C-alpha cells in the first residue's frame, strides 16, 4: 500500500467497538472525512488486550471496511489507547542559563522539558505523552511562552502520561499484525478533548467524562492546561451486564433494549408500561419499564459518584467553572445530563465531536469522539512538525516550538 501524506487514519481501539476514520487534509489545512470502518471489538477487556488473535481480527475487519468504503490505501494509523493501566503524574525540571545574554532559546526549552521527563518511571511502564503546563523563570511562575525572555534559571512543570509497557506493546502488535504500522499513539480521553471541548471551557475549568464500554475516562482542565487524568474501570458494558442479569436475558438483547428504551429518569416512565423481552430460555416475558430505568440508574449513579469522588480528591472541584462535558457511547442514555447535574451540582452538556468537514455528518455522535479527536490531534502534530519516534512508540515532541508554542497549552 502506498502512503499519501495528506491522508490520516484515526483508529479507536475500544472495548466494545473498533472505529477507523479516514481523513484527508485539504488545501486550507482542514480535515475532510473520506471514510469510516466499524467493527465489534472482541479480544479486549477494559481497553487491554486479553486475546491477541481476536483483537487482530477485530482491527482487521474495521480497517478492511474502511479501505473498501474509501477506495484509499494508507499503511499507517494514529491509534488511541486507554485502559486502567494509564496513569498521569506531575513533574518539574530545572536548568541554568549560563550564556552572557541569558536569553531563553528553543534549545533551552527542549533541555528543561527533557529534565522534567527524568523521573523514576518503573521499567514496566512506558511514557506516552509529555504535556508542558507552565514555565518558571527566576521564581516567576505562570509563564507559557518563555522564548526570548531573560533569566538565569528556567523551570518547567509538565504532565506525564504513562502506561503499562506490555499493554501498549500488545495494542501495537495487534495493529502491526493486521497489516498496518503505528504513526503515533494517543491517549483516548486526550483525543476526545480535542474533538468536544472548546478553548474557553479549558480556560475556565472543565471536566471531560468519556463513558466508554469498559472504562469511564476522566480529564480535568483549568487555565487551558491539563491537570488530571483518571481511568475508572467501569463503563457502559457494565450497565448492559446489569440489565442482562436483572432481566434474565442475553447481553445482546439487553444492549439493544438499553439503546432503544433505556433512561436514567424513572419519571419518564409509567408503572403501567411494560416491555416484552426474550429470556435466555427463549421464552418471552414482560416487566415494567421503570424496572429497566432503576437498573440503569443504579449503575450510572455509581459511575458518577466515582467520578465525583475522584474530582474532589484531585483538588480541582472548586476550579471547574465550565462544568462537566459527557461524551462517549455511554453518554447517549436519556436523562443522563439531568442526572449528572444533580450529582455534580455543576452545569452538564453532551459533547458532540466536531472539527471535521463531512457531507453527511456521520460522526455527529458522542461514540465517535475519540476517532475524530485522533484525526484532529494528528493534523496538529503534522502542522507543527513535532512527531518523533522513541522507544517503539511515537510521542509528541516540541520540534518547531517557536512557531506555534501556544498550541501546547
């Protein structure tokens, strides 16, 4: 397959679905959607590969569908990664500016960020992202663009994202065995942020809650800077399992019922309303719709309380002026924003991915937030010319930092 530099594949490797989106960079520097491939995800649990061959087959199916629909051949993908093995930590580095003019250059910025990366990361973990937060010059903090300023001591505060090395390697191996190479690995909720959050929300303070199949991913921004990441190992798949057990049905039927009639507000149902469902034994039985809502409500309340507890633990609860943005396939349940507002006591909206040029608006759905975000992230990386290979995985580098350093914040 020939690779064209203006084409990008964003590959969202999720617990319940594999989504491959093909985008083309146009003359105006925007991405036009050229194709989509969707396939059920088999072989992953909570974002981690548990069966390599099944994962390879799932990824192959999605990418084959994409190639047939778009009639384009691309050999590289920008892949999303998530799972409870992901951790974020803050780090600080410092260097001296010994030149006589004490002017800070791009080289100095690179050196101080490299110094901040030198932390005790265990050998079984791998660095995924290095995200600059702010710079300090001679004890003056809050500086976002230090280039050209003068000082004798330069410090950098960065946010490091790491993952289990074996989990990262297994995702990459699955993609490689499917016949593709990985251009870059991107944290899934970070990609979602690119697609659904506005710059004003990031500056005011916002929480992104991406409800996937196996996990619920949490990202906090304040002052335009990423402050906190947490992967909670509970998601929409657990709601489906609760329904299957409570209604004595198969997970396939329970998933369909959840999507069609599921709600987190019992006030939207009437006790007299019944739903007919086929049980595992093949017999049809009836149950009141409010029972369906009670089961869904209990699990979603648990998830939101876990999210709230984590936000409070992070110390940023009082800085979230823009509220909470829900996205991911699990955010499509009726009544979910109202339930979230009651629990968080904050404004809540559903995050619909945007930023792509497309005729039919086929990605106008929270379930495509990661896929769309991967394309937008890749576009930004290419425009900044800051993609570099390190340790078998592509990481963000500073590259042409001087030209568009503001985009890092």
